C-alpha cells in the first residue's frame, strides 16, 4: 500500500533536519528555523513542521530552552554528572592490536560503570564521519578515537575531530595523532622502536634492509624516520630504493591483486637485499607472499623482521623474527583514563602520553 503524501513530506522534513544535525551544519545550541520559515523552505504545512519538530525533540535531537524563544539543537552540557556512555572508533577490533586496545579501554570504563559504544572504523573516513554524526542522537560523554589511516590523512582527520568539537564532545586520540593539532593523545614511540629494530639488524650484519611502508600517517612516518635515523647513527650507507611504498589499505585479509602485483614489482626492483622489514602486519604478510612469488628463499636468503607483533602464524618465516610488542592494552586503559579525567575537569591541561614498546630481538 502506498504511503500517504503527507506522511512522506513529514518524514522528508524530519530526515532533512536530522541530517543537518548529524552532518554538523547545525551545532549543539543552535536555534533552528522558525516553523514558518521551515514550512516555506520545504514547501510543507506548519502542521507537518510541528509534527517533525515534536518527534525530533522527543528523540533527543532538539530541545526547548527555558526563557528563550524557538527550538534548539540539544546541548551536551552536564556530561560529568551523567557520564554513562563513551564512544570508541578504532581501526579493526578483529585483530589482536585492536582487540587489546579495546579491552584496555573497556576495562577502565567498566570499573566506573561507564558503557562503551564501538565503531569498527575499517580505515574508512566516510564511515567514521557518519558514526560521529549519529552520536548526536545519544547521550555521549566523550570519544576515544584512532585517527583514520587513508590518503589525505591530516585533512580528513581534522574534519572528523571538527565534528566532535562543534558538538562539544570531548575526545582523546589513541595510537596516532594529527599533525599540527593539539589534543589529548596516548600512543607509542614509533620512531624509537623502529630505530631500535633497525640498529639490531645492522648490528647483525645486514646492510641492505628493504623496508615496506604503507599510507602516510603519523605512526607510519615515524617508523620510516626511525629506520633512516638508525642508518645515520650507525654510519651505514642507505639506498632510498630500498624503501617501498604501497597502499596497505588494499592489503588486508583479501589483498587486492593489483596492489599485490605492485608490491611484488617494487620488491623485485629493490633486489638484492638481505633483510625484509615490514612496518605493520599487512605489509609483512603481503611482502612474504610477494617474495615467494618471486621464487626467493625467505628462510635461507632473506631475514624477515616486523615492527608489529605477529598476529597470524607464518612459520617458518616468522620463527625467531625480531619484532615489537606494543603496549596496546595499556594504551587503551590510559586513553580512557585521560578522557574521563578531561570530562570531569574540562580545564585540565592537555595530556600527550607516549608509552614504550617492548623489543623482542632475534635469538
């Protein structure tokens, strides 16, 4: 049965107002247009406007403020008194890194009986943007946010945190920061850890260390810097052709064939090398596959090293492989603590905490 035209108009108007709120076009505390102007703008009756506004008020998007005329986008004041929900947006809760980070966040919050709402970001800027917009419909006290790794990293993530700022929702960044942007942050020292593992490889006699890097972001850039700094400190010559750069967003559980061909070609051009150092697990797994495709003896001819703790068994290639164990649980726990303290005391100083990773050398 077809819907009545008046119902369609009412739903369209309701969706339009809610969309403006979720997109940040209308911020917390903003007064929406009067019933007359809304009716004129959307070519509907004032009865239709009244019903749409009443519903959005009941659903928590809008509010009436005592002593003021009009209808307003609901404010987010009083969080300290009603600190019930914290939202989390991180890369992928399926892998050990994301799962441990989330566990640390949830453990801290649950001790205080604060509940967690989770967004599996999937390195998808549009998905996180929509998620942040929808938070306005809930009584969210704050957000723990791992900036999204994608092309245009800095610009995209400034836009995302801008949505939170406009809605006056406190947040803490985790694992990565945003260049030139001062905010609460908890992460690991990526430069130091990468420098440590590269020096370890140089000390073991490796002189042509191929490093596989992914999309530019603060953690990836710092790891590359650590690799280069280790060569400089050791007085070792460094060949820039040994730094291969691919789109690691396309090398997840089902690697894109074209990106795999690109990586294989880059590895082939970089030969000869005596060590393959991957800056994350996506690059590690794809790099081993590429070397096998090229007919290379990964065990006998090439030492494999990884910045990250290995999340999947690829024996014998990873047995005894030097790597780092990052403080992911502690990172999550501290990020939740920093956020809650900021919510309860908005005037406290910005906290930027850098934790130390644990190095596991080759035997």
